[in-house]
């Protein structure tokens, strides 16, 4: 099928494409509160004649799975898989996947508008989740809608997945895998600025409890500040991050050598300004290299903390306590020989007349679930710059949403069907 026909058809749907992306942003589907947005999207897909599987994952189905991450949120949230084309959904040609959940908005005073406005301004769509990743969800939706309009008949099913809980460990994609959905290949429309990512690092959420001994702030010598002890830990983590990367080499990270960052996201210490804090509670993420097993990565941090405690008089008798919690993202990687890489590159070239850039990403995502537990070669490819994700005034380029829709339509044509 000619790229010009795809572009013309997407252009005819452009207003509807933008409207779907806007409406999705207007649902405040923070992780744990996804169902209303899912019901809306399921109705849209159903109106296009797609077969809809809308279900509530059961704890008993996924809790024993080795990839399950307990985020402490209720299971009573709707997951969706929509099927286009006849045949066995356990042997589909292609999965197009996106997550409906978004992170909290943070300090609303840093936003120029309502975080869920869905406002279009200067050729971009604004709002929490616009970049990560409702622009991508709109793109995969209209890729199927465009293929339908162009008369493509899938030889085997194409599956659209709108999943829950990605931000805290991947409950939705895992539930779809446990339910039996499989395909020759998958594309997750994460914000990659229209580059392809077949390799993703992992990340482990951790919590540290650093002990101190409280005393009056005017008599610091008679106590132990948990903040000062955490400062030792923080410096050791910075050194550990640097040392871990000294020998790391991977072609997918040639232009981004920091493949497994270690960062602190939350810090709480003390209850009173004139009292030394008796505990610092710290939460962060520990990056895992591609090919590194989570257990080995955990041991690295555990050994580092043990060494800090052994070399400090106070911490030797009051060691730092470590807890692994919530999101435990393994790394994931698609083999370089997988056909989906060349198929997506060809579709991208046909539409943009440019070579598709391929690079790894230094964060955890649902790619690892599909590659490790569903034997499905998977890549990330979608609209939006990840620098805008999780940020105030989050936004995504409308042009990139359109281009992603065009490219993914071409991919559907090449992988799933005959155009009549």
C-alpha cells in the first residue's frame, strides 16, 4: 500500500484523532483510578466493530506470577484487549499496547492550566498523560481505524491493549499475558520521539530507613542526625552508580551511557526544627542493566549498604534497613534478528522518508513482560519526548501523534493483512 494513501486517510481522521487524545487526557486516570477512562475507550473501540474483552484482573490469576508487583492498590480496575480480525487471539499477528494510567499531577501551581484540560496550544496537546502515553493510545487506536477504512483485512488478529497499572509494575499487561494473549510481535506506544527502542533497562523501587538518635538541636553532639548519616549513604550511591557503569557497553546505549541510573525520589526526616531526626526514610529507584538479573542487582545494593554500615561507628550497631517494594521492573530486550525491527523501520521510512533511529531506554516498562513472559518480540515506538513525561505542563506534539498513526498503519498492513 502506498504511503500517500495512508497519509490521506489519517488526514481525513485528524480531527477525530485529536479529539480522542483530548478526551483521554480529560479522564484523571491516575494509577488505581483507570476504570472510567477504560470504559470510555472500550465503547469507542466497540463502535468500530472490534471485539472487546473488558475484565477485572483477579489477584489469584497474577499474584503468584514471578513478574507480579504488588503496588498495594485494589484490583477492581478494568483492563481492555480489543481484537480486530478473525482467528485465535493467542496467535495474533500484532499487539499494539498502551497504558491508560498516569502519575499524579504534583504541585498544581507549577501548571499553566488544569492538568487534565486536554488543551491544544501551539500544535501540542497538554495535560497529565498527554505524552505518557495517551497520545500513543490515540495513535494505536487510529492506526487500526485507518487500516479498516483502507480496506485492510487482517489474515490474523491485531490486538489493541489499553492496560492498567503500568506506572507501578505492569499489572495490566501481565494480566493480559496470563489471560493468554500472544502475538508474533508487539509495539508499545511509549513516548520515544518516534525512535525505536528494542532494549529497556530495569528498575527496582527501594525504601531505606536510616536510623539516628534524637536530641535537642542545641546539643547536636549528644545525638546522631539521621540526615547526616543518610548523606554518607547518598554519596556512596553516587559512587556506586559511577562504578557500575565503568565496564558497561551495549550498542543500544552508545549515545546514552547512563543505562542504569540510581536516584532518590522521596526523603522524609524529622518532626521538629530544633530536634535532631531519629530516622530518615528514603525512597528511590535502582537501575538494572540490560541482561542483568534483578536478584544480582539487589545484592549489589545490599552489599553496598552493608559496607557503609560496617565502616561507620553508629551504623555498625544501627544498620540501614532496606526494603524492596512496589515496582520491580526487570530489564527487557528483543533480539536484533526479530522481524519486527525491520518491519517497523520500513514503515517509518515509507512515511517519513527518514531512517529509523534505534536506541535503548534507561527505564523500566512493560516491554520486559512481553519479551520475558509472552515470547513476544517487542519494541517501544510512539509520539512524545520522555523529558515531558511526569512533568508539569506535560505535552505531546500533535504532528508526532499523526506520524505515529501513519507509521503504525503501515506496520499493520505489512505484518497483519491483505489490502483489498
